[in-house]
């Protein structure tokens, strides 16, 4: 069982990507209570698509575990957190400093949503990841998002949602959006 500030670890049933196998089983460190970012509440989950998966075990969050799939685009988002910003593009590693995450650069968790630019503006995809000290976070997106335009909506702990000014077209590679500049 998890004790103190130990971070849950995620292990995979196979190494590789979803395109080389049909699914991968992700298993968390032992604990009493599990909540995956997929909503599952078991120690193990079976995933059949690429993405970043994380679990909270006994109220302690894990780092994200990236499962690659063929042709999955990656979106890098930059945002700086008020109150944690130290200047010169760097932030304080608040999650690491508090013992809540074992990654030395972990600042805070970030939720992102890809929202259709057409009314009623439905959420097409949502994910969660950890912001690093340089303000950057990476998200593996579903392959169907390539070539499509979405509003990017981010939310940090205790903040209101921040929307991109215009819809952003997701490319097959090299996707970067900077929320820290106007």
C-alpha cells in the first residue's frame, strides 16, 4: 500500500504502441482506492487507444503514462501559473515540493478540452496531464483530430477555464499552443 509521499507507479502489460497490439493493460501500484483519468476505479485498466493515462491511488496522483498509437498527434501546450511563476519562463515545482508527485519538474495538473467551433460547442476530447517547470505539457490526441479545428480550453486547479481566441487546426505533428502570450 502507498505510504507517505510515495507516488503510484503504472506498469504496462506490453511495451510498444496500440498499433502493434490490440490493447494494453495498465496496472497501478497497490492501494485501497483507485481513480483513473478514464473514470475507472480498479487497480488495472485495459486501453485500446493512445493517450496519457494517470491514476490517483489513496488520494496520491501518479505521473501520466503515455500509450502511443499509430498516427496519434501530440499537442504541446504552454501556460504559466500565477502564484507559481518565478520569472524568465520558469515556475516552482509545487507538486514535487509538496511530495505529491515524484517528477522533479511537476508544477500542477492541467485539464485540456478540444471543443468544436460549432454551436453548441461540444467537447470532442478531454485529457489531463502534469505541467512542467517550463510551463509545457504534452497531450497525445486521437488520430481523428488531425486536420480538424478546435478551440483549446485549459483549466488548472482553482482556475477558470481559459479558451484559445480562435480554433486551432491539429496537424499530424508539431502542434504547439502558447497560452502565456497574448
